[in-house]
C-alpha cells in the first residue's frame, strides 16, 4: 500500500519534472525591446523609480549581480532593475535572472523566460556566466522577499552564500545591487515558515515560506499566489562598486552584505514617508 | 514624437559649431546626460559613433548613435543604431549682427506598439525640458 512518503515523492516529482531545463536560448532580445516602454511607464509613473550607478557595472563580460530581494511574488525592484539594465546596456547584452522553480514553471509566467529568467540552481547559474552573460541573483530568495514589513530595511540572505563560490569558480566580480521600497508594496506580516512546514510545501516544492500579508484588493492574503495590486511604493536602486570574489566565502559574503546594508541604510535615510518615499 | 527647441545665441556661427561638433564638450552643456562615451576615435564626422543616454523618467534612455550629417557649420545630425529609435539634429543659422539661431531637435519612437506611443507622449515634457536646458547652457557657455 502506498504510504504518505510515496505520495509526497510522487507530488515532488510532478513539480520537479515541470521545471523547465535552463535554456539560455529562450531569451529573446526583440521581445524584451518591445516590453521596455511598458516597463518604463510602470517604473517611471507608478513606482517613481530611481536607478543610480549603472556605470559601476563592468561594460562587458560576465558579472554576477547580487541584490537584496523585496516585494513578495511581485517584486517591483526586479522589474525596475531589469528595465534599467536592458536600457543602459541595450537588449543586445545577454542578461539572465535566476528565479524560484515555481516562477519559471508557472504557465502564465512563461513570457518571463523570454526575458532571460531561468530556474535558480547552481548549474543554470554556471551556464549563464560561462556564456559570458550578466546574471542577477537574489540569494535571500523566498526567505528574504517575504520578510515582515518592519524589517524592510534589513538585508538578510538567511545564511545563503553559494553565490560567492559561483562567482569565484566562474572568475567574475560581484556587483551588489541595493534597493529600497519594494517591501512597502504590500503589508507583509509573517514569513509563514511554520505554515510551509505544516502544508509540507517546503519538501514538495522547495517553498520555504507561505507568507501572510495585507494587500489590496483582497485584504488578508495567505501565500501571495493570487495576483494582487502592489502599492505604488517609490523604488530606489543603487548599483555599488564591484567586489572581488576571490578569497574566503564568509569574508566575501560579509563584504557583500555590509556593502548592501550600508547602501540600503543610505537610501532608507532619504525616505521621508512610507510608500510615498 | 518630434520635439524641438530654438534659441538665438549672441556668438559667431563658427564658435557655436566648434562646441556642438566637439564630443568632449557634450557633457558640459547637456543636462540629464547619464552616459556619454566615444566609440570611434578621432574628430567628429560622418560615421562617428557615440553612446548617449539621458535620464528620462526612471532610467537612462538612449543607445549607440551615428553621425549621418556633418555639414560645417550648418547641420549636424545623428541617428540611432541601438536602443530607442531616435534622430537628432543641431541646425545653426546666421542671424543679424553676428548672432546664431540654433535649433535642437529630437525625433524618437519607442518600440512596443500602443504602450510605446503612450511612453513617447509622456516622455515629451521631460525631453523638451532637456532640450531647452541644453540650449540654455550652450547659450550661457558661449556668451560668457
């Protein structure tokens, strides 16, 4: 008789087998180009975004862009930064982003793959950097992105630092991308890690958080899987000086974290009101 | 969208030409210039390429441009190679008493259909302001 372990294994297989293999060829520069004006409108008018220091990113060659992640399942700073990168360096420069398995395998989000979004794992990341592309990663992932709103100005990778080894092995510099505002696009109350364990989605779908938040138009939302209206929080992004990936994992990770945290503190100090900025 | 601003500068046409045909001086008189890089070596002329980005809205907008008209000291025009579709032009005309009429024009077209058209319209005000500021700074530089 099939036990609960078999059922879990079956369900896990159903999820994993649907995660598309990294196919860097799915990125489509013409598609991205057509989307930029829409993103520009959203970023400029709705989120009143401001992106600074793009000149600190090396002009060519592979580079690992490491950001702090905000905004739940609708992270505005990711869209704003993608727009900024594609606008500044042109859609001709290959640029990929790592995202959670569930993001790249959700059918309504298939178009993200044309933007160069690939499933977050070491192999995909290595392939992207070896191809000479710029790669955007958020080590904090679903842990950081669902942090409660009162921790909105805290950079917290949840102890994840695999990105350092990734950069070192590929021999590429790390460029920290600090951003504020994203965590004010909804009222995040709890990461809901206990809920993820309870529902067993942590094992089934690598989903460590089932967040609880207040967001229009629904009010109280659990899981952030239903489309909601993000609040028009002002997004500010600062690209920082590259950090050499050679050396001890912990030391480099520490450097990246402190660079990001000081950037976030600086940008946060400029804000006078929540959401409005 | 086509946006145009004009002014009269109390300076000789050749002097105005010297400034607008010198790539090194662009950052000194163009406001909102987020990126200005020379791609081809040598003095400006037909075929010279530059990377130009203005901060319009939330991000730097622009791309690689190539000079397509270089008619000293009357016309300087460029067209975009990458990035947003754009043509730009400086027209210099002689006015009375050694003054010069300067026209600075940008025609641009964002990709992406309807959203592109809306973005074009919304950007018009800021582009117009950038052009006007450019001419104001140019005038101040030449008349000082």
